[in-house]
């Protein structure tokens, strides 16, 4: 994210090189101070255990942080005073030298961080896709199993009812009542037949 990436601060530096109005320079310096504060807040958030145990933690805590602090240090101690003294040539030399070197080192670490994060996101996405496939398969199996079980119960209930009705239609109730079969045995026999 931009607060953790010095791209906005670097763009502000490049804009300040072409600025000669002292009021606009001060506004630019305030904007850089704000960007530094946002960077430090994001850095403390992400290095405060959010990435503990991950390779990204070293990149955020060290590889991105050291050049960023060097960038802000050169900016505050060399670049800003040169601009305030209207020494644009010196400010441009600082911008093209120390500031650019610190920014490029920071950018290299950010690019590595982005690459690692994208790889992690792809792995997480693949795992989620696999899990979703398993869940859909289980859902289909449960639905098919439920339909089969429902059909078995329906057929068994239908068989019991038809068998009983056939005895009633044949006026054979005496056989039902006289048979030495309990109701539970009658029902089990009907299910099996």
C-alpha cells in the first residue's frame, strides 16, 4: 500500500524540484512530513506481529524500512535545506544521487514483498478452490444419498400400504387378525418383500 511505499514521497520530491514559491515549498514539506508519519504508522502496524513467522516480515521490518529511513533522513537533512536556500542544483544532485539510491533500494524490497504476497495469495486461492470443490462434491453426494434414502422409505411405505389394502380389498381381514404374526413382524416382512 502507498503509505508503506515511498512512491508518493518520491513524487513529491520531484515536484518540489520545480517549485520556487517558499509557501508552496513549505506545503510540500508538510506533505512529506505527513507521508513520513503515515509510513511509520503502517510500518509499526505491519511489523507489530501481523506477519510474524512469514518471510514478508523481514522485508517489511528491515529491507523496506532501512532505505526508507535513509530516504527521509537525506530528505530532511540535505534536500529540504538546499531547497530553502534556493540551491536547486544541489537539491537536484541530492535527488538524483542519495534520494534516488535509497528509493530504488526501498522499491526493490517492495517489489520482492509484492512478489511474495502474490505467490502466497495464489497458494491460498488454490487451497480455497480445492476446498470448495471438496465441499461441492460432498453436497452432491449428500443430496444423492438423501434422494436414494427417500425413495427406499417411500417404496417400503408404499409396499406396506398396498399389501394391507390388497388384504382389505380381498376381504381377507380375518387372515390378518388370525395370523400368528405380530404387527412389527408384518411390517418387516412387507418391507423385505
